[in-house]
C-alpha cells in the first residue's frame, strides 16, 4: 500500500515539475498541493538527500527538481520514501530476505504469486515518469474545464 508520505512526496514533485524549474518555497508547495507543511519538510529533505531535489537558500530560493521530470521514475520515488515495492521480503529484488517461517523459498507458492505482483507493479511504476504524471494532470484539468464550460 502506498503510504501518505509517498503520496505527499509525489504530489509535491508533480507541483515542482510543473513549476518551470524555478525554486519553490515549502509553504507554497504545501498550499498549492494541499499538503501538511511540517510533514512536507521531512519528505522534501529525504528526496533532496536521495538526489531527486536540490535546494537553494536565501531570497529566490527553495526546492526544485535536480533532474528533468522525464528522467524521474515513479518507482524510484516510491522506493526512496516507502522502501521496496514487494509486499513481502522474500519477493523483493532490492531487499530480499527469506521469511522466518518458510521451509524452502524456492517452493513457496505465496512467494511466487507475490513476486508476480511485485514485477507487475514495478513494470508500471518504473516506466511512469514524473513528466507523465504532470501531462496527465494537465489533461484532466483541461477535460474538467471543458466539461464546466459546456454545462
């Protein structure tokens, strides 16, 4: 399950990706993306340490993307904030650990199914960029505006 922390991080990154590369203050990100400011501070710092964001102090400063939005994958963001995508450790590629109550990992049907779930999830998340999310958000706004206009 996607944590609120990861969801908030993604919403903040979508805001920054649509901000034309200009640094944005935490208070502005929080207000525009409807996020709790205190929680957001910790999330942005974590994303900065991981190299997704950069910050500029002083007047005209704030947070901005460290790389182009089309090179930041949703799977990367979720792994930074929430950890491995697998729902159980024995199905993880990045943090594999056998279950303590499993006699033989290679014959565990639960692991086999959960690995398929992990692989399908990774397939989608590792091919979806931050730019894809911004474009989809813009498309939905345009659609909503068109529907409002036609009423």
